[in-house]
C-alpha cells in the first residue's frame, strides 16, 4: 500500500504547522495585550514623539520671528539709530508671541533695547533702552555671536526681573555682510512644563525634559511649583529633584525592546524605587532649546502591566510545549519523506558525473509520488545509457559534433548552403606502400594514420566528413559556425605535416599532400533511406582536391586558395602566383605556408 505525498504533506507537515502557527498566533495575540516591553514601547514612543513635536512646535515661532527680525536689519528697515521704529517693532513682536519671556536687541557695544513680557511683570516699562555692558557675561555673548552664521540656542539662564529661568535663542545681526549686533529671545521653561502637564495622560505616565542628562528642564510638577534655583544654577539637578523616581534616571539599567517608533534613537531603561519597578523611555534631541542635547522621555510604573505579563508567560509556556511536540512529530515524518529523496539526489549526482554503472540502489518508498519518481529516474538512466551507446556508435562513423546534433537537434542538419573552408588531404605513395606491406599492415597503418589526422582536425574545430581510400575530406565552419574557420584550417594543415614528420607508422614515415579552399558549399545528410552520411558538395570541395593534386607539380605539401589566404593573417603565407587548375576556366592565385615553399618558376 502506498500513500500520496500530498496527503502526507497536508495531514502531516501542514497539519502540524497549522497547529503550531495557531498556537503561536494565540500566544501572540495574548502576548500583544500583555507584553510589558512592547506595549510600553508603543505607548512611550508615541508619547515621547508627541513631546518632541510639541517642543519643536513651541519653539518654531520664536525661530521664525528671529529670522524675520534679522532680515529686517539686513535690509536696513530696522536700525539702531532709529529707536522709535525699533521700539515699535519689538513691541509688535512681543504682542505677536505673548509666550515670550522677553527680547533683547543690542549693537556690538551692548547698547540696545530690552522688552519683558507684560504678563510677567506689568510694572516694568514695555521697552528699556540703555547700555547693558554691566550685565554679567553679556560682552562675551556678543563676541561669541560674531562667529555664528545662524541662530543658536544657548544654555538656560535665570532672569531676576521676571523670576524665571529661560532658554535663549541668540541670533547674530548683519548688514552688508558686517556684524552689527545680537538679538536674544527668551522662552520661560515654566511654559514647557505646562505643555508637559497638558500632555500627561494619567498619573501612571510622567513625561519630562532634561537639559543634558544632569538638569531638569521641564516636568509636569514644575508647572505649578516654584523653582528652587539661583543664577549660578538656573535648573534643578536630576539627582536631587523633588521627583524621587526621576532622580533615579542616571542609574537606569538599559532594556532592549522591539521598537515601534519611527525614530531609531528611542531607548528604554528600568530602575527600582521603594520596592517598585519603573520603566523609562527616552530619546535625545539636539539643536533645539539649548546648547546641550535635550532628553525627551517619560516613565511609568511597571506594576500596571503585571497582570498582562503573567498572562503572556502562561501563553508562552503553552506555545513552547505545542511547538516542541509538533517539531518532534514533524522531524519523524520528514525523515521518512526525505530518505528516498536524498538517495535520488545522490544517484542524480552520479549520473551528472557520467557514472551510469555503479549507481546506488534507490529505496522503495511507500509514498506513491516518490516511488514514481524513482521509477522515472531508473528509466531515464536506461535512456541515457542507450543514448551514450548510440552516440559512441555514431561517433565512429560521423564526427561526434554531428552525432550530437543528430540526437539533440536533427532539424539543424537540414540541407543548407554555407561558406566554409575545405581541407583535402591525400597520402603520398599509398599504392607503393600497399604492395610492400600487405592488407593487414595497410589497414593498421590507415587506422593509426586516420586517427591522428582526425584528432588534429577536431582539435582545430573542424570535422571529417569522408574517408576516400587514403584521402580525407574535412570541413571547418560546419555544423557549428566559427568565424576563424579559414585560419584554423591552415593551422590544422601545418600541424598534420609536423605530426607526420615526427611519427612512424608500422616502422614507416608517412607524408601527405593537402589542398585548402574557402567558398560556398552545400552541407546535408546524403545517402540511401537506410544509410545517411553528413557530407559537403560543391565547387569549393573540388577546388581543394585539385589543389592537393597541384602539390605534385609545384613540389609543395600544402597549397591554399586565394579565397582562404584572404582570411588568414598576413605574413604567414607566400603567394606562388596564378596557376591553372583543372576544371577552372581561369587561373587562380595559390599560396603556401612560408616554411613549405620551394623555388618554383612563375
């Protein structure tokens, strides 16, 4: 009894896989609801990204306003020597951005105009004009701005007049390429804390902004509580901050989690406080709000996810158990399925290497398709053996290339007219040799001689189409096209002469005469219905045979028609002039290799 491999795959592998996948899906769905880290990552990524966008949104109007004022100075519409116009411009700018803590515009001598937000101290005049050189560090700030091409956020500072810590945007002012002054715009950090308070979803998630990693820039609690700071320390330290959980930020242990945020910089950490675990999620933002990176983050009490975590742990254990059982069963079934496939693969490798006789025995599988594949493979091997035998038999009668074409693509051997080069080779003194040696030795000499000549012709890309007594007819550029057919035929002729000069056959030295011609000829399978032979016909064949005979008259061993010489590299052949060839109405120019020429009369 055999079983369909499809049935095995569906019931076995697919069934087990379905069970495994279903278990993974169930575990995944349950885990998605309770996975502490991934859920925290998703929530915190969204909240941190929103806090970062809010920070940029809060500061963008200030940056836009600074660019506008700098442009007005660059075009000469605002000038330090026009105080009324400049005062009006500053008052308008402050009215447009009521969240500004204040603005200060100075020339390079620290003489300028200052305006503070009315909502912070309504008793102060709207605009103060004066010399601010006495302000600590202001001269250095003006000089530092000289080397800045663009607005730069500087470190937070404490402003006593408004009792606020502000972050400052310093914008250098230029006219006609000359540095003429500095614009400073201040943003109260209390505003940032108010934004975080609005962003806070519930008491379990607390967002924060840190200046660098050592100072608290904004925190929901700072929106209502007064800052305990000084001019020397305008921001509270993280380590001593009133939020004891945030104070643990420097001691975080990093946590790896699957990232759901677009930003690849989002990180996560865990800390312990009062026997409870808290998860922190944060990222660093550079280039806004301050000269140091701003840490945008939040923390959450990990206990709020504990129930979901316990559920996930149980689901994972169940899923692992199911997957282990499924894996064991799948391995057992795979072994039974793969063993005959591996045997078939090994046998295929032996066949690819040409080894048809020592193939391993294929196991008989109970699976119908595998058994049918084994039977088909054995039939294929039998066919390959038969093909190899036929090819070997054909190769003894016709050129191996022709035999391969006869088997694989017989249509390509259809009658055709093609330009090719013909080499006609005839043994010298053959009649005298037959009288001396007798039949047996003559046949032995011919077989050895023909074997050597055929090897040389095949080695140069030609084929031997006929043996005519002791003569050989070879052709180049058939049945496979070869652009260098003329030159290869000449090289084959030279090698034949060298080969015969170096070898003896039954104790005798042999010699031959060769004629070579290039031109159109007809190539086809010709013969009786029961016996076909692939050969060539045409005047080019006759010309090669006539040139072979002309060697007797000229005392040469190789004669080459002008049609062939025209396709051979110059300097390798010597013209013997025009000669009359039997069967031709007009003389033709003939050539011989340089090493094969003799003194002849023109």
